C-alpha cells in the first residue's frame, strides 16, 4: 500500500495493474501519472514539473497497456485497451529497428518503420 507521494509511484502501479488484468486500476493510476502536474496533485507545480512522471506516462502506455516485454530475446506484446480510448499507438526502437505498435478494438498490429544502422 502507498499514498503515492512519489511521482514515480503511480506509473509503476499502472504497469503492474495492467499486467494483473486490473484495467480500471491501471487506468486510474495512468491518469494520476499523466495529470500529476496538470492537476497539481501535490500543490507544487509552481516549483517545477515532474519529468519522471512524464516518462512514467509513456511507460504506463508502452509497458502497461501495451504489455511490452522481452521474452526469449524477442519483443512481445500483451496489449489492453482502456474503456475510455478508441485506440493508441507508440513507437519503440529495439535492436536497431523502429517498430510502430497500434492497438484498437479489433486487436493490435506491429509495423516495421525503419532499420537503423
């Protein structure tokens, strides 16, 4: 249990909730990390922004909702789609290849965007 006073906490909880199939909790924690400074949860936005929470927002989408993991030396995905969303997509660079992952109500697809030297 935690009170999520750290800006690093909600994104980790979003990722784990998604992995455990707790979509509503994952989305709740995602919204907390995504809106930390916008809603000034900690009443300290005037002191500066929480860059770690911004990175945590990306991590929540890719590792949480996207379910991105490395298994047997390969990227695998186990995506879920939050009820409030129609779709989402993201790009990742893995071993010199840029992949685009798109998730919508019909499932997900990956596309090779570029091979990088």
